[in-house]
C-alpha cells in the first residue's frame, strides 16, 4: 500500500482512512497538502497530526497505539509535589503563545534540528489568533521557564509540544493545564507519541480505533474553548 499524496488544492477531508497508515514508520498516513486552518482542524478531529522536518514535505501521522491522558488521571508524585511547592512557579494561559512555540522549537541537548519549522509556527500562530490554539506558560521571578501549547476542539486538548528550562517546569505546565481541563469537563488530552516523561505523569496508550471513537464523541460540537483564567496562578495552590 503506497503513501497517499495530497495537494494544496485537495479539500480538507481528502485524507485516507487512518487504518491505511503505515506500520513502519508507525502511523505515517499521507504527505503534502497544506497547513490551512480547515485542514488542520479536520485532521485533529479525525486523529491525524502533522510532523515533519525542514526540507521534507508536510507529513501527516496517526500512530497506533495513541498516547493519551485523561485530565483527572494526571499523576503528581509526592516528590514532585514537594519540588513544585518549593519552585515558586506561576502559571498563565495564552499570555505568551509565540514565545512558548519559539522555545519549544529551540534545539534540545543532543539535537541539531527541530520539527517545529517556520511553516508550522506560522500555522499555529494563525490558529491561536482565531481562538483554536492555546499556550500554558510557567514563570519564575518574571522569566518564562517552561510551557506547552496545543489545540482545543470540543472537549479534547491536542498537545503539540512542551519545553522546560528548569527542573519540573513542563510538569507544572501539565498540572496547570489538566486542572483547567478537569474543571471544564474535558474528556481527553492527546499526547500523540508515548514518552517516559508522559507515562510517569499518568499517560497511557490506547488503540487507534478507540482513540478515534472517543474523538467522534468529544469533539462534537466543533467548538472553541475560551474559559482560561486571566490572572497568573501559583502552582503551589494547585497541589
């Protein structure tokens, strides 16, 4: 079975069925197309996300299994609670979206490149401007030290990337995010690709078919989420 190629003129729903995704590399479904708002929103609602490097065509993925976290299932260990109480972190939402994306795009230790290309950053900045993209910022002593960003559709938050310049800052961002998602009855936080970091915080993997079935319920109606706190909050009071 060959890889499906899309053009920018193809309609947003031109993706093949996610069951046609390749086994190796796991979940590669299609290439090409564009990063328009309509195509991105359709993709996320149907269990598909873009992930590619500079110099590559846009690559679309739907891995099996899928890494997810229920907001109520976030695990914060006793050690982490003690560390977060000492850390003096403050959390804000949607106050520094572009900065968070830029910090997520910065090369990590041992990495020379990032998958958050200029094309990707521009596309998600557009989604943020139109109310679909959101960021969580972690501050200490007035400086941005951690955060994450993603897309909210209906009652699902699709996490894209996170960064941490100091110990536990990205975990603080997850805590702040899940606290809000739980308060507003979100069903799922999509983590996309499994990692040890996520598993230690309560993430798990589910079959792709189960993930898609949950999206069909939780992404309807296709609505934006706007109920983020306007003021900074102390991480210590969230524990």
